């Protein structure tokens, strides 16, 4: 059996794809990597919110799945929209990396406690809004591009630090530039952050689907992300909406923390739900109900109107 894997072309995306390919190889399955340019990759000159709210980094890859020129697609789980088109499904999630957000800087003395004005580069609406809430003294600047491009922009003086997912920084071996790691209790990460998702056609041959799942899927991570994604789906969230959630599992119980924050950082709604790890979607939906009861829909309607 030989499988064709579709992926974006950034260095981080290719790291993720080779990681999946190595797991397949270890199980005796050969693969071929196919690089696909997405809308989000083509438009580096504007904020993600100006490109669209759905499928910014996945639409073109899904088109290749539909045409069956590839068998599976590899994505950062946090880049996937909350609802996939009917023809597609996520068949596997890799074991999750540490989920925290971090600040990286070329400035050896960088500190959040500095008296000097600081500018943080990020393209994430969630990170911008949470920084405004918890650290209103910081300025933020839009920072698009792959990780290497962003690091170069920072070194050129466009910002003092970048706010990024620890997982990507670690995978690209930039750990030495980490100057601050945020608490996940305070800076709850994006849904799916730290895991790699494998997407396939629902109609993919059963033999292929089963081997992909057997060799790649990490069961505990899958349950966590099923809860987070159910929460995201119930709130109709996505890359352009600052909705966030993080699930953890202990002793058969699943704890889901999450919330939503207004773009100006003024309104932050957070809550948590504990339930059985065997019913992760129910836990996600229960948390969504709690956030909606706090006024979450009003916050989200205002964000979408903007």
C-alpha cells in the first residue's frame, strides 16, 4: 500500500507531514508527499480575518482530496474549521504536544515587566484579545507568514517579541528564543493546539482508513479534541473568532475549560465542565451552553458584525 499525503508547504507543515509519514513507514506503509498552496498561504499581505472565516488553510487541500489526487491531508488541528464539509472526516489526531502559548524574542533581556513600551507580533485574534485583557500595556502588530518569516521580521525590528504556540516553536527548534510561557489556565489555547489532524474522504477505502487510524491516531488526544471541537462547533467559532478551549483527562474524567473574549479584551467569559471521557461531545456542548448563558452569543454576534 502507498498513500499520497497532501500538505501546505511551510517548513512547519512539512515537519508535521514527515512526522505522519514516519508513523506510516514504521507500520510498513509507504507514502508520497504532495505540497498544495492554500488561500491563506497565497495572501500573506493581509490579516487572516480579511481573507475569510472558513477553510483559509484547508480548502484547496480538500479539493485535492475530493479529486482523489491525494489519500489523506495533514493539518495543524487548530487550523481546521469546526464543521467539515459532508464528504470529509478527521480520521486521526496525533499525540498532543504541550499546548501553551509562548513569547519568543531575539532580545536577551526581554521581559513582560519592562517599563519600556513593547510590541508583540501575532496574527491570532484570540491572542490579540487575550493580551489586551491581561496585558493592556502591550501593543500588538499583525504578523503573517511562516515561522521563519516571522522570526526574520522580528529580528528586523517590526516587533519586540512574537506570541506563538509552544508546539511550533519546539518543532522548529527555536526553544532558545522562548522568553515567557503563558499559563494555560489564563491563556487558554486555541481548540486543537498542539496536535496534528489527518483528514480523509468519508468514501476512502476502508482498508486505507483503518491503517491510517491504527498507525497515527492517539486515543486520549482524540477524546480531548472531540470535546474541544464540539464546543467550537456549538459556538460557530473558527480561526477568525476568539473562542478557545482546552480539555484534559484524568481518571476517566474529562475536564474542559474554555470561553470567548471580545476583540477589545474588555469582556472575557470563561467556565469549565467535567464529564465522562467516553462522551466528549456532550462535555463540549455543555460548556458551550454555560458560555451562552453568560452572554457568549452577544459577544460573538458583535465580533461577527465587526
